[in-house]
């Protein structure tokens, strides 16, 4: 079984400052890792994914994440945030065996950008 | 890119009525679709896995007679909330993955906000 922990429920950041949203996972098998963003009253949009290979993954909107197997982490980072990045961010894991495998979501981190 | 369409986006209805929500994969086939429920300021809770041509697999604690799922084609799954009551008010989101490609992420619909009066 897999689980995901997002350590911060809310992260306030000033505009143009860097940000890191933390995610740790637990699994007895290898996993695929994802970060999704949710804007108010909308579904989820994929930011980036880690399947295998390079541990540094670049996504959309200037976000990137680094897979660290020894620390079982997959933290999301952006060097300079904008007001438009205000949203809820979800880290998720899935077993790699099948597209029918369930996704397990973290509890989410609300990123609020201050001008 | 892969697009999942969910309809309606917002529905308000009286207590006791049944509400059907549609989830369509517009440009790909999806043998499997997923239905989630999200309470305000909380994460997504998986309700059930919808399998084309067979019965859905429900998560523990989800009433299958309350939340009827039908996946009659490779591009359409429906969730029917039967005899809805105010406690069923929530944000419902579906997702789908392309058939046969285990490397594909799930693609999400824009959600349906259900309000029961």
C-alpha cells in the first residue's frame, strides 16, 4: 500500500519569491509520482510526473520537482512565484503496473501569493 | 492533449431527487475511469473505479446503491446519486487514463458541484 504526506497545509509566499512544497511518500514497491494543481472550482491539472530516469523533473508553469529515493520525497519547487500560482497543490502516487492503478493523493497544500 | 469532459459543472436540486453526472474522454479511449469526491478544503477521496463493460469497484464505506456507476462505452462513465440528500452535497470529480498505457497519468474533468436543498 502507498501513502502520501504533504507536510504543509498552507504556504504563504510573497510574489517573485521562491517556494518549495514538500511531499513525502511511503510504499513497499516502486511508484510513479505526480504533482497536480487545482484552481478554485476546477478539476485537477497535471503539473509534472516522475516515472523513471532523471530525478529532476520539469513541469509546466516553471515548476520542477526532485525525486529523492533515499528520503522518499518529491518536493515541488519554483524559483519565482506569481499571483496566478495561487491554488491548491496535490502530490500523488500510483503503482506503475497499470493505468487502472489507483492514485493516492496527499492532503494538499494551499499556496497563497502575497503581492 | 488528453481531454476529459464532465457534465454538468454545477447542479442544484431538491432533496430526494436523483442526479446523473457524465464523464467523457473526448480524444482517447478509457477502459478505466475514476470517481472522486472532494469536501471543501480537503483532498480528493476515491469513491470507485469504473470499468468499461463490468461492475464498478467501490472503495470501502461508499454505498454502491447510493452512487450508481455505469461505464457502457470506452469514452463515457456516469455517476448517478440516487435519492440525494443535503449530506450528498459536494464536489465530484472524474478522471480517466488511456487504455493500455501504464505510463499515462490520469486526466481529470473540471468537476461537478452538487448542491442538494
